[in-house]
C-alpha cells in the first residue's frame, strides 16, 4: 500500500508536465505574447498528450464513419508520425515520417490492400515533409526523388527496384528558425519548376524574411529560387487541379481571435499574387487586432480565399476526386483533411470533408463530412494529415497521431 500511494502522485505529476509542456510550445509558436487559456481549452488539450492509440492488424475494417458503399481499413500501422503520401514511378506508396527523420516505402505487391513491409528509403533527415517524384526522358538520371526538409530541398537518385535513395544535390536552403516547420512540395504544371511552401515564423507578424509565409518556385534546371506567391500564413499542402491546372492549397488562419474567427482557407495560388496575411483573412476581412493600416508596398489588392471553412479545423491534405471508378455524385469534388483544433473551446476538425465543386473548380454545394470517428468519448484517437485520392473509389489517409495509414475503398 505504501508503494502504491507513492506512485500515484508521480503519475499525476508526469501527466501535468506533459500538458504544461504542450501548452508552452503552442504559446511559443503563436509568438504574440502570453495568453491565458480557459478550462475548456485546457481540457481540449488533455487528449492530445495521452499515449498514442493502438491500431488493429492490417486489413481489418476500422470504426470510421464513411459514405454508404465504402469501408475504411488499415493499410499500415508501422508508420509513426506519418505525414505526406505519394506514389513512386512503379506505383509504390511512399511516405514521410517527419518526426523520425525518415522517408519510407510501403509496397503492396500482392494487391491485398495491406502494406507488405516498411522499406526505409532514406533516414537521418531534418524534419522531412514534402515529397515529389520527377521523371524526365531527356535526363540520364531517370526519376529523381525530391524531399523538402525543414532547412532545405534536396534531390535524390532513386532506385525503383530496391526503393533506396542516395542524395544527389541541394536545390535551395530554407529558413528553419521558429514558427511553422513543415515544407511541402508540388511540381508546377509547366514541369520545369518545383513549388515549396514555407509557413510563417509567427502567429501574426510582419515577416523580415520574404521566403516565409510564402510559396517559392525552384527552377529545376538553373536551381534559381524565387518567391511565387506570398501572404499565405501556412499553406501546408498543395495540389494541381486536374482540369484547370491551377495550384490549390489549404491555408491555416491565425489563432487568438476567438473560436470562429478567422476562417480556414482553400486558395488558388497564382504566380505573383498576394493573399493578405497578416493584414487580411478570408474574403479580405481586415484583421484589426493585428493592425489597422496596411504599410506602404502592400497596396495591391489581396486575393480572397476561394473557399472558407470552419476556423481552427487545421486543414492539411487535399485532393480531387477523379471520374474513373467513382460514383457520378462525387466527380470533381475536393477532399480535405482536417487535422483538428488545439485551442478551441469546443474542439473541431479531426475528419475528412468533401467540398462539392463543378468541373471548373467552383464551389457548387455544401461542405459535408466524408470520414469521421477520429474522436470518441472526448478522446482524440487520430489526426488525419494527407489524402491521396485515386481511381476506382480508393483514398489513402495518413494519421500522424495514431501512426497509421488508412485505405478507404468501395465495397
């Protein structure tokens, strides 16, 4: 009895320490002074610092709610902190494990919808996040794997047979001190430039480094890096629209303006355009808490959000639903992963949503739930990150909290 009575305070102390540590980190990232959190906000943080949830064996149906006629199953449970998902030139799923500093391949050679193994492509990286394969018939290098680490973008020679990568060269150095740390990649439709997103260094501020809160473009031939678009607080993921070839990106709004302000955004990212942060958000609503005056040099009109979404949902991965093998009602629509709130009085997000679009990419309907069940009984079981939507009714979803990859497919 004496031993038990001594251990109880110890466990309580460790739990409180984890909560305090998480709160302090979030406050530092906001970079706008000390802010008191109310009890409800602190309670919302508690499930985030609990132990990582366990996942069942691969292939088993999961208790997620998805549209009728679809089922979610586990593709892999051996991918801690998994973030970005892409296909290599042979069609093998490749993922970044950001916290582990690794990129891995997950072959499914027997086609049963479950990863056969986890193959380490490259390790020892600094916060790897964005991935892109670029193949050129004019180059004897074959296909190159580009990886965006927190501090740089590098190219790798990639062996399709062994699924191993060797560093080739550094394309550009990126800012890596403070603030948002993920760097994502997208190949520009012209095939000549690689886009990399760099989040802000703060919650709301005037950036001294013009590479932050921006999307940069790297010329793959000259290696010259230029600012492509800016005023984007944290565009973590980008996708190219299959019909219009426009570049779409999710963008996270700032904190500390309330539970429902500002809206999260989906933007169409155009070269040379300014999107308003930190002076405007959403449909060009002025952030009067930050500043009432836009400084000289920012006279150009800010581009408003293409789509507004619930504040603090933390939108990450996005992808378009193709026509092949999908029911007609889903054609052209957009799937977005909501990672979930950390400081909202009533937590929100933790799901995939479907945004109805017409063939040109204009919103044509409501935003509706596509995959839910990441929270149960007040506990946060998972946090979806990236989505890879494929023909024949298949979607892959990464979950960096549970450390798993899910496969949604038609029954």
